[in-house]
């Protein structure tokens, strides 16, 4: 794995997504070495042909005969379910009020993805001698064998997609000159991350680095969370960076039919794309328009990013100034609408204490209280900042959309993963811009109200959601019962599995009016997270599945003969309910299409 895993989780309904897909290009590293050769014997690694959601030897027999037959990509084949004549890429289609992903074979596919199918080197025992990576490599003998088995396990549990941040050995396409990809041939997602890496111009994809809006604000005024970044998307370097990053990724990955699509970013890298104040959420993001308004219009360097700028202009601040000048014509009219006292649209005395609009640093009383709700600010000011927020988001989506469509022609363009963080609601101007630009919006839809309000902004566009929940008390992280406020936490693995089943069934059933827009969900994550002290995983840090048999103290063997056990306690079973829910969803989809 070339992408270092982050040591904090800022967004539930968050992260995404295609680490190794992306980082295999990004780090330009040489291919990792396989620890020892491994033979794909027919008895142990059967060829993948007509796939079913559950693998022999690792599935429940209950209802297995009722599972629909699947094509090579995991789409429902036969039984009159074919939607199109097929084609070289995954695509979308609406059938009887339901949006669906469609495989290259022309069959319906409801995405059941898993994020971060990878190995973490974070050491988690008291002697700092063990990590998920070290334990897994000792168990399987090599990273390649671990990845082959990870895909087999995922398929056995009813999943059908490697979501973003997947290990390169898990991918279905051959990389670094290898003849074959993973024999499991599970469809996958890719992702670029211009909002993060353009800030340092990593790998030199642009003439220079892009500025961070958060760093351009005065910490005496904006003294809330400053650990995230918001890119200056009006900087021409941003579009150049996105275009060249996408081109490099396409050159590395090729154009496999097993790639479902490419995500435009990780939403964690765009502070302000998270939840706004319209609905309650565990955490709220400030308004990007407000951040831009109070930012320094000039930035020569950013010590945090280690960046120096040949072009010192903060382009977003000047774009806001230009938009307000065009709208109002004179600064007097702007002052009247906002209740402000600016002397010019430009600088009069210099930021942060001058009197011009460009000098605004957040000290003007007319801005209201705080950048999240702007309580007390005039309706005109809030409307103007909403209008600029739409232009900011539209500029962002135009840049990343052009980059991805230019290098990945014919592939689905997914929005950043994932909007509506913390089970909240991203601001409407951002959702509106996303809906007008991408093929598939990635956003949480935790309730009927969130889905309704999301679709009211995005329009009739397919949606892929985020699913994640934990049961720390019944996991390898039992010593950390509640490590993060706002996390969806359950008391047992059984409750966690039931919660997943309810969530997935709800998202398949839930509609916005008469439209079923959800075409899939992605589960966070394959393994537990030691840095976050969270039981996000389908497997423990010791690579034991939470199925009531592997993640226990007593040593044993999994259905494929690999060793299990060695946990500090015996943990419960969430995977039976998870696997049953995944199979039941495909049974329901098959029955619906037949009807």
C-alpha cells in the first residue's frame, strides 16, 4: 500500500476512497515484492466464472438456491433482466422509476462496496510489535495472497465492489507489468485527489501549488477547527493539476471494464463540503463563501503545507469580489444590502484591518456570528454568499469533471466521497452543483428527510451512499468503548450486523417521491482502525472475521484453511447478518426486475 493511512477520521460518511488505485500513480513507487511464490491450484483457487454472491464453503445455505445468477461483473444475468446490449463500460439507466448501475454485459448491478481493502502498518499492541499488516503477511505469506483471499472473503460476504483506497493487489487489472490482476476480478473504483495534493503540487502536475483558504484566514477570527483545508479552486493551477493527475492515473490503470468509475476527490479534503446547519449533525462545517470572504487576498507562502507561491493572489477572494462588483455595481449599494461600511471593492489600508472589501477579515459586525450559521447577518449577505458557494462548487466540478472525462472517456464520473457527512446535509448550492456535473453523486442518505432534501438539490441523479457502524465493546478495540463523539456505536456485533441490514434495506427501499435514486452503498471499512480506535472493520486487526468463529481466543482455521483466533476475548457475529442482507438485496432486486 503506497498511500499512508490517515490517523484521524473527521467525517463519518466520509472517507473515501481509491487509495492504492490512486496512489500507485501518486507515489510513483516501484512494485512491492511478493514474499514467496504461490500456485493457483485448482483445488484451492477455483476460477471465477458465473459468479454468485456467496462462495462455496463460506456461505450460509439458507436461501442460496434463490440467489440470482450473476454475470462476470456481479450484475444479475438471465431471467429477462438484461437492460441493454452491453458495452465497454459500466453505465447507468433508469427502469420503472429506479436508477440502476448496469454492467458492461448489460445487466443490473447494485453496488455493495467496501472501502480501504488494504493493510495498515499502524502498530497496536503494548509492545508496538504487531500491526494488521505484519499479522496478515505472516498469516498468508505474501501481500498478493492476502489480497486474493480478501477478495474471496468479500465475495463470500455478498460484497461486489472494491471501493476507494483498495490495495493494488486486490484490483482486477494488472499493474506494474504483471500479466494478470487479482483472479477474483471484483469491480473497483478509482479516485483522484486534487483538492489535497494540489496544495503542495505533489509530483509537479501543475506550474505551482494551489492555496488553502483555511490557512488564509486570521486565526484570531476563525479560531475553530483549522486542521482541514479548502482549495482555492479559482486558481488556474487547480484545473491543470486535476487534468494531469487524471491523465497519470489513466496511464497507470489502463481502461479495464471492471472499473465502475472514478471519484473526483475525497470530500475530507474540501472543508466546507461537509454538513451545513439545515439539519442536526454531530459536526458542522463553515460556509466556504464566508471563509473566502474573510481570507487574506494575498498569500506568499504556507508554512503548514511547505508551499511558496510565485502567484500570491488568492483567486477565490478576488472571484468573490468580482461577483459582488458585478451584482451591485457600486460599493454603496453593497453596503446598503449588507449593512456594511466598505470604502471600496478593493483594498483600502490592507488586510486584516483595512476598510475595503478585499480587506475583510471577519471583523465586520455585519457578517453575523460565526461562519456556520452567520447569525444576525442580513438575508442579502447570506444569499450572496450562497450564490458564490454555488459558483465555487461549479468551478470545482467543472475542473475535476473535465479532467476525468478527458482521461477516462466513457467511464462514470462519481462525485467526491462522500457528501452529507456526519449523517447531516451538505449545503444545497454544493449539492446542486454536484448534481449538474457528475454521473453519480456520492452522499449519505441516513433518513427519508436527508434523501428528500438531497434530491431536491441534486435533481434526478443516481446516488451512492456510505454505510458504517461500530461495536467497540464486542471487538478487538473493547478497551475503547466510545473513542469519538458522534460515531454510530452498538453494544454487540449482532446489533451491528442488524443495523447494517436495516440500513442497506432502507436505502434500497427508500425513495424520493416516486424515484429510487440510490444505486449502491459503500461500507467503511474492511478492517478495524487502530489510529481511530474504531471497530469499523469486517475483520479485526488480527485479520479475523467478525463471524462468531474467527474473532475468538481459541486457534482455528477458516474455510480455506488459513489460521484464525488469537484474540483477547471471544467476539460476536455481525457478518452473518451482513452477508444475509447483501444476498437478500439482490434477491429483491431480481424479483423486482422480473415483476
